[in-house]
């Protein structure tokens, strides 16, 4: 599961160094207006069962990821039209991404369930 999560993060952030560990990368095309499409071919059979040559397209940022699984089911993730804010997220948004807290009775404190232990 962690491998798939890492792949998704690398796809959405266009971390080509991380992607190159699991995929053969190719620039499928570079079009006008600085648009690009990168093709990815999975190196391992386990990954190929989940992702079959997912193209990533964009210009300044990743704008589209197309995922096709081994059965041919296709999911298109369109990231165009996203606006960015320099404001930090509110408590409601931070809560959506918070790690679950684990109570440590011996230390009489709560800590995040992460290897770093910091909240």
C-alpha cells in the first residue's frame, strides 16, 4: 500500500526521480505553449497490475493523470482550474489529514501514530 501511495505522490508532484525508480519514463510529446506529456512504463509486474502506462500531462504543473488498470478500467484525474492560496489551512482541513493520536498512559501524553512521534 505504501508503494502505491508513494507513486501517487510522485505522480501529482511530478517527482521524476521517484517515478524513475518504478517506471521507465519517456517524453511522449512536447507541444506548443510549453505543454508536455510524460509516458510511464511500469518496471515491476506488481505495479503493472495497478498502473498500465499512466501518462502525466501538464504545462507549469501536473494537469492530468490517466490511470488504466490491468483490466482496462480507466480513471482520468483532471487537475486544471485549481487555485492556490498562500493562507494556511483551517483546523477543519488540517483535521482531515491528521494522523490518529495514540494515548501513552506511561508518559501521560498523547502522541501521533507516526514514526517521528511529532504532531
